[in-house]
């Protein structure tokens, strides 16, 4: 079916449905971690195609940026410190020009959820993260192949040391249940046969190594196909299943569009067909989603609860908190306490997301953290946020600062009472009153929604 | 009884919230609010503490069939010998790391229910856990939890606290989801304070009032995500105020091992019970039981944490005279396969023991031992007792909830509790 006849048809601005600030901000919340005032204004002017193109083809990193990133990375490896590993990734999330790739890396981290609690190796966690980033938008098969031999994964799901005599089922089961097909699309026998096909791997010299001697060379019947299957065959046969494309598209839908409703078949099927028809190229499907009419439908706006990384890193990014005032380890700690400890997902299923992000403890953590960001906190080394400096950088006249901050963070989505209370607080234009206005903005329930 | 506005004003969430709510206080908040107002009832009722062992606890190395040859043959690396267990009888014994359970058994405070499971066992962690949480063999993500359904059958007394508390930083367990009332999660009292951080010179009181008004504009339509955010926020502010009011009360506990997270969470539960909260249900969990590789040391450490922490908890309650109104349920989503795998670990299995602890239990081992000579097609022990029989017993005899209504059908109860 041509996409033009589905809800995935590309969005075109019309007088009734114009390209407006709400849509630009929506695009950046979903495809990245929010955007600065300048970026919002530029993409508002240039239109939807230019905005999506910039996300798909970001500018290259400058030599200076590369240098900083390399030295941070080196520091992670030398210190062998999980906090520095988290800080390194949060740095990329904040400052890497390729925000869509970072967003998808976070998606894959939740998909192939691996915890250092068991892996116990900072360098393996780092290289898995780089694997996820490298293949984030490419063919899913290449990512899966990388995951099969990934040292962190080999340790995490006991693929390492699973030998022909007594195969360990852990990886085989989660491969089918959580990584590719979902329950209901395979039988217990497929788990056992996959486990046999995955035997023979170990971690050697920080790399995944396959040893034919430990591998079960016998015939296996996996998803009704029989042969002397190895890991690559399991990947190939699994990708042949239509259920695999649907499983991945359902998760992408949840991530980019809506957590509240499962996609209807008429939405899911064309997307899954596109994925299978384009060698499982993730970027192809993501590009369709981000350009589509359905993506910009008002009914899907603010239909996701922001995850802790989106919430916290996103606010710092949008407010352009100066680099010297961003304490990445403190940011990482805040995100941990809000329930998303990077590199330590709670289980192999990753973070459930959606409503589960909010419970009374995490609601307090979110609130307390933004209050620290706005008013400062000596323990975290945080200076109070300076709204006048923000206004100066963005050439916003003093009497418009509150209104522009409101547009930056909430567009038109605040309630009328809240709107009045916000504008009233910022009227005098002093730094403290603007902080009060900002605190009111981020305390709007709508601000929790992406 | 609906709480009066005066009751609500004592909540500490700011009168502005209530003014903003208009004349009609949202029903959900009224309930939680009445539950959280300044001078609550002094709780003297029964309490159930549920401890989930996440990941699939190896039941066969917890309650060990040490006299069975098949057990030893199937587990050349992991088997525990007669000398390595604390004997319960001539057939079974407790893992030595559970010496505290042994002491509790001697003190008649431990009941072991063997071979607990359900028909057509599911070996997925997440699906099997959902089955245990919902007491439904085909649950979806929206199926309400069995405890939430139980709580929904109970009337709400004016001035009572939240009916249940989840103690932990992770997400609310499905067992407590989907009921009429929102259940808060608390990781620790210190983290449970609301800090606005507004300097004195900038007018913190006025700001608090404004923030409360913004939080309760109530724009979310019924069932929407926005409404969920609004409710979570208001319940959080109310719970935070209530727990701040009991800080410093009910303390004075010793004997909790410092290094165990579980011990610290149970210490908080004991503190809240002793402080007089009317909450009748606490839920917490310990993870790490998915021991596919090099199981021995990991499993031993986990069992020690479970045993020592629960012992400290029960001792503490006994000292405070509250032990006869507290019952603990310990369960896991499944046991593990009889045969060990090639990584000195065990893969996902089926039936496993469930534990009940407290002064009100019928002590000793209940239910048949796992029959290792009659395994299912995957090599796992078959279940003999349906977990819903355990739930039915607790619902009817401890929580006074009609089990047939909560579970959707009648299950035979077990003689696990003393008649009082």
C-alpha cells in the first residue's frame, strides 16, 4: 500500500493546520531532548522538511568538540567510574549535534537493557553504548548481530560460557521475548533451539569470541526451519518473521508517538511493511514517522510522560544553562533518583516508561530538582539560573521574557489560570520574579508531558 | 464519610489547593486526603507485608530436598549436602544462609508452603510475575492487581491513612495498580520532603500557594494522561505532608543489618506501623534472583539478606508489641529447573515454595514436597498448590476481603493461619 494512502502520508502545512511553534517543539521533544529558543525559531521559519532534514543529517562535530568528547571518554576508561560514564553520555545528550541518534541510542539502551550491576565492566558498558549509537539508525539486523557478540550482553545474559553440553537459555529466551518477536510468536522449543545455536561464545580480550569447539553443531529446528544453525542463522530466520518488524515498529510507535494507545493495525502494518521492505533500516521508518501527518496530529501531542533524561537534560538544554554551571555528575544523580539510572536499567525489559515514571517519590525528585536548578544549590555546585542572561543571549526584550519562556517550555499548552499566575509572577522583570515565573511554568502538570 | 473542608485544610498541602478545587473536592483526593489529614486514627488493625523475590528464586536450593538422590545427581555443582542445610525433617532442610528462618521456625513464626505454582506455567519473568500480581492466568498490562482489587472491597474509614504503601524507589508493582485509589511509593523518609528552595526575600509562601493552584487546575479529562499527572502530584504533596508529620515517631529500632537494603526498607515499614499509620498493606521487593550463572555465592548472599532482614523486622515488632498483627508473605514469580545448566546456574522453572512469617502462622511445612521423579516436559517440578489458594487464605482470613469476589472464583483455602 502506498504510504500516501495511510496516516503516514507526509504532513503539509495548510492555513487550517499551519506549521506552528507547538509542532516545532513537539518534533524536538520527540526526536531529541527539546530545543533552544533559537533552534525553535529557525525551524519555525524554515518549515517541517528542513527541521526533519537537520535531525536526519546533522552537522558534523567540530574538531574541538571531538577533542572534548575524546578526553571525556578517555577519562571514563581510565577512572573506571560509573558516574563518569553516565556523565559522558549526558554530555553527548546535551551537546552532540546528532540529537536524533542520541535519542535512539537511549531507545536501544532500553530495548537491549543491559545493567552494569551484573556486567561489572565500565569499558564493556561503554562499548555497548557505542555499538547502539553506531547502528542506531541503520539496519536492525546489523545491530542484532553486534548484540549477539557484544561483551556486555554476553555477560549480562550469560551467553558467555554457554556451551554445547549444557546450553544456557537466558539469552535465547530474551532474544525472542524482548529483542525481536515478543511472546506468542515462538514456542518453548524455539527458546531451547536458539540457546543451542547461540552456544560457543565467550568474552576474550574485551571482545566477543566464537569458538567452534564449544558450539553445538547439530541440527536445530527453529521457527519451523531445520539446519545446523549458528547465531547468524537465528538472526536471519527471526528477521524473516513479519512479527519481528511489527514488534520493533510497535516499540518505535510507543517511543515517538503515543504511550497511551497501542497502534491500530492500519497504522502498524504499513510501517512494518516499510521496515521489512527496506532491509530493516530503522532510519527509514523514523523518517516516515517524523514527517507524517499522524505525528503532528494534535491528539498525539503531549501524550507521553517525559522520562527522567528527557525531563532533566531537556530542561537544561532548552534553558541553555551555561556549560560552567552544568554539573554532569549531579545531573546524573538527579536522573538516577528520578528512576532512570543509565547503564543500570532495572531489568532486561528496560524501563516500562509511561505512567510508571511517576510515583510519589519520583514526583518529589523531579520537583525538588527543578527547584534546585532555578534557585541554585550549593551542594550540587549549582548557581541560580539567570533569566536575564538567557534573555540577553536570545535578544528578548525585558518585558517579554516571561511570555517567551512560557512559549519555549509549554507553547500554548498551559491552563488559563496557570498562565495568569505565571505572567503575573514575572511582571516586574527582576531576576527573582522571573525565576518565580519559571518555577510556575515547570510546575504546570503539562510540563511533565512530552 | 466525606471529610470536612476543615479536615482537608489540615493536610499541609496548602489551602490554595483546596480553594482551587472549588466546592467539590475531587473524590480521589478527598479519600486520600481524609486518609492523610493531621490527626489520623491510631492504627491497631492487621497488616500484611508482601516481599517479592524478583527474578525467580531457586526454590530447590532454598528448601532443599537433601534426602533425594535425584536432586544431588541433577546438580553436581550446586547441590547442598545434608551437612550444609538446616534440617526441617528427614527430607527437607533450609539453605544454611537462612539460619534466621530456622530460628523463626523454632519460634513457631514461619510457615513454608511447598510446590506452589499454577497450571501451564509461563517461563517469562514478566508474564509469570504479572500472573502472580494479578492472580489472573492471562493478564494484560491493564489487569488490576490482586491487592488493589482486595483493597477496593474495603470501605474507607474517615481519618484513615493510605490503604497501602509501596516501599522502594522502583516502579509501583502491578499488584497495587489499577484499583480505585492511587498508592504512593516511598523510598525513604528523608527523600520524601518537598523542597521549594525559594529564598525568603522572594516570597516563598505566596509561591507555594501559586504552585499548589497550578498543580490543581484540574484540566485533564477523565482517564487522560494529564489527569494522571495532576492526581499523582496532589497525592504526592499530601503524602509528603503526612509522612513528615510522623518523622521522628516510631523510631528506636536496633538489630537491622546496615548493609542490607531490604533491612532498611523493613525498618521504615516497622517505623510507620509503630507510628500508628492505619495502612494495612506494605509492599517491597529484593531483586537479583535470576541466577543463570555462578549461582552459589549470589544466591547465598540474597537468602542471607532475606532471612536476616525479616528476622530483625519481626524481632523489632515483637519488642514494640505489634508482632501479632503483622504477617509477611514472601513469593517469587517461579522457581528454577531441577537440573543445573553449564554455567553453574539454573534456568527458569516453575513451582517453588512460598513463605508466611509472623506470630499468627501455623508453623512448619505445608503442602507436598516437590516430586522430583515426576517432572514436566521441560524438566521442572509440577505444582501441587495453586498460588491463588494462598491468596484466598490471606484475603479471607487475614485481610477480611471476600476472596471469591477478588479472585473471580472460589479457591480452597489452606490451614496456614492460627484461628483467633
